């Protein structure tokens, strides 16, 4: 091939590249979504957010810190999310390599037999030998390859955000289960102490019955209440066991016992600073994941749109070809070719049109999913704030209730000994006290869990 032909091809290629000024792909811009009023009844402009704290700063219990660290290292779901990152990264690297030409080496031998007419009677068969390379390169005229690369980058970023979302879930689940175990331990201890107290009450009833102060019905009724408290102990132990098993799975190992502290020894968790709603876009991984999904769909729409335009492909071959093996590498056996071609879709049974319609619909769906993810995040934050406020309101009320019930138990027992109260008053007072003490544990658990839920819903736990 002479220089003139090569010049024609280069001129043709450069002229085609100049058409890129008529770009058919669109530049991605992040969609504008309003975050005003996303947190219900919250008008704070303070940008300090609990989500910006590391999980080790939020949860200061060293045992809980060890469990969270173990969960991040061994959780199966999190490890699975990391494998998806590796897959997405491989696809992204492949899309980057699409801008480079392909290069193939080839070597072959061909044996051909001709008919009498083809060989003109002189050469009925022929053997040829080939050794060379071939190359092909597609010019990204309309931005199809660039859009594909950006789509794969968005997919990679989406996978990374998904892994961060899994980690925030792991941290939140371990913390919630840990505090649940502490609450169950405390409730078990209260119930066991209540059973012991009922033993004293039963003994008192028997003494009063012997003194003819109460009837046998009072003794039997007190015994029944004692058993009513005791019968809840197996259920509490079962709940503890099931909670330990659930945490074990999150930690990535077979069900086993979980070491832990106690509820009364827990300090206060950090202040529930929510920041401003707009920070969810930067802190909350599942919201980021939804935006990257929209970005991926946006770029895939560009790819579908570019498929309507011609593709420029430049092909080249160079190597040796000979009829004898010994002459394969002879300079006279060198053969080469270069060419360029445009492939313009004309009629392909509506395939490109269908792909574009589907891509645009998927882009709209991912946008709606992004919007929904942001709304759900605002709902979870609002619920956590309200739950914490409800727990705080119940603390003082519950304390006053327990103080009153403790006095009621004490007074009713003294009145019973002196004959001024019935046994039913003692039983009711003690039963009410047990329920209130168990309720106080639930209130404390609610405080901890609302802080954990707020920390997770704001996007904390992955930094």
C-alpha cells in the first residue's frame, strides 16, 4: 500500500473525527432534589452531625467495640459486597481499555484443492503458510465508548456505596443486638429478684394464715403470683439465646455465647445532632448508591443514543505469506493492508429504537428510586428523633411511677400485718412494681436504640 492510499485513509479518519463537534451524548449533571423539611419538626441549621463521628467514638464500650470490629472483618454480607466491588472494578478497567486497539497474532497453514477449471490443470492443489498480526481500532466519534466507561465507573462507585451501606447496617445491628442483650440480662435479673421477693411474701402469708389473719386463698394466690413471675424466666433465657445466635451470624461465625457488660454500666451516648438534611447526600451510603445507579442509567442512555450513528473502525494487517515453509520469513513474503470503514445502522428490526426507549425508562426509574431513597432516609431520621424524645419523656414518668409503687408495696405489706389491708392489695402492688421495673429497662433500651438508629439513618458507621 503506497503513501497516497494511507493519506486518503488518514484524511478520511480525521475528517470523521471532526464531526465530534456534533456530539450526541449528554453531559451528566446531578439531579436537583429538595431536602427542605426532610426531617420532620426539625429546623436546625447546625451542620454538626453524629454521622461524622467514627463508630468507635459513638460506642465507647470496649466490648461492643471489639464485637463491631469483628463484625466488620468477618460479616458474610459485607464480604460479598466487596466481591461485587472487584467485579465492577474489572468491568470498569475493561471499558477503559476499549479506547485501545485490539492486536492479534496469527499463524496458519492452509491446504486448498482446486477443481480442474479452477487450477487450469496446472496446479490442482496448493499449500500456503501465514504468519502475522492484525489490529483493529474504533474511533469514539459519538462518545459511545466514553459513555460506556463512565457508566462502568458509576457502577463501580455504586458497588462501593453499597458496601458502605452494608457496613452501616452491620454496625447498627451489632450495637442494637448488644444493647438488647444487656436489657434482657437486666430483665432476667429483675425477674429473678422478684421471684425471691415473692418467696418472702409467700412466707409472710403463711405466717399470717397460721395467725388466722388471712385465709388459705391468700397463701395460694401469692404462690400463684410467684409462679407467674418465675414462668417468664425460661422465655427470657430463650430470648437471650436467640439474640446471641443472631449476633453470632452477623459476626460471621456459628451460634455461640456473646461476652458483654451490663446495662447499668453503660454511659450516655453522644448528643443526637442531626446536621442538615442536605448532608444525607454525602453521608448516607444507600442514597449515594441510588444516585450512582441513576448516573449509570444516564450514561447507558447515552450509549443507546449513540448506537443510531455510524461507527468508524480502522483495520490493519501485516505479516508473511508464502507457498513454502522455508520462504515464510523471507522479506519478499511480507504482506500488509490497512483500511477504514463506517458502519451505519439502516434497518435492524427496531433494535436500536427499543434499546433507547428501554434505557430512557430505566433512567427515569432510577431517578425515582433516588428520590425515594432520600425520602426514606428522612423518614428514618424523623422516626429515630421522635423515638428518642419519647424515651426521654418516659424516663422521669417511669422513675416517679417506680418510686410510688415501691412505697405502695411497703405500705400494703405493713397494713396487711396490722390488719388494715387485704392480700389482693399486696399482690397487685408487687405485680405492678415488676411491670414498671421491666418497663424502665425497655425505656433505657429505647434510648440506646434510638441513638443507634439515628446514627445509622444519618449515614454513620462507615467512616
